[in-house]
C-alpha cells in the first residue's frame, strides 16, 4: 500500500524498519507491541523516482538532515559519540541552523504531504 501511494508521487519506497517493545498489561503479563510509525521519512528509505531512472539515488529521508548536521559542525564526533552528550546538548542549545537550510531539508516531505491526498483506504 505504501509503495503504491508513493509511486503516484514518483517516489520509490525502498524499505522501512519496525520497532517493537514489551509492555506489562494490567494483569502483569508481558505483551509485545509495535512502537513506531511505518512508511514515514523517519522510519523508511524513500528514493526520488526521476533521479533513480537517471542512475542516481536521491534519498528523501531523515538521513539528509543527519548528513547536513554532520557537515555543518566542525566536530561531527559530538553528534556521533553518545559519550559526548553534554557537548551535544550544548551544541543544540548554542547553535541555530539557518532557516533556509531547515527549509531545504524539509521541502521533500512538505511536497510529498502537499501532493498526496490521503484516502480512506490509505488510512486503514
């Protein structure tokens, strides 16, 4: 279903991840539950169809934003190394990305959302 809807937008649904976890119900039993969304740029790889036909992979996912951050700051290890969390928090607190950069990263998702009309069948 996701592939078909994205195909209408000339986007290729490459793959997605599924995140599960356990919760304890009121009776004290552990239950396996699904914990995340499916088919969004956060959980999936979505490639631009036109670029792919030209032999290029243009990924419309959170990876673009991640790469932008890694290239924007002088010490990308702060973003990659969980042992440097205080520095990461300071980096987030003390730095602002330019609005045009944030808009450029968000445009593929905004365009996809704007161009797509969710039908009742899609929501099921």
